[in-house]
C-alpha cells in the first residue's frame, strides 16, 4: 500500500519521488508496476513483490533531502514533473483521438 502522505507531499511539490511515480502512471508507464513485474519474473514470492517496491520508494522519499538538499530546486523538479506529465497525458490523448 502506498503511503498517502506521498500524495499530499507530491501535490504540494515537496516529493520528487512521488512526482516521478505519479508522472509515470499518468503517461502509462508505471515505474512501480514495471519493478513489480521484474521481481515477479525473477520468481520472488508475491508478498515480497508487493512489499519491496513500497519500502524502496519510501526509502527514496526519505533520502531526497540528502540527494537534493536545495528545497526550492526539489519543489521545482517535483512540480515540473507533475505539470509536464499532465500536459504530456493531454497531448497523448489528443493524438490518439
């Protein structure tokens, strides 16, 4: 289960991890889904296939301040990813129809 605080932090523009996950789902190429398929294809037990991505993305979200210490830059990246993915999803929808 995804931590609901990621949604709030991501929408406020504080989490690049959430923004990347959100953007990937919005454009139809889920990072988490691909990671889960990779783990399943390696023959890892289904419980770990669910839990490993949750712990991995939680760990990445906690480490963001160390990797991107400038909060304004982190917000700019997160908001840019969210806005860009929304625009890209709209463009993809317009092209398909």
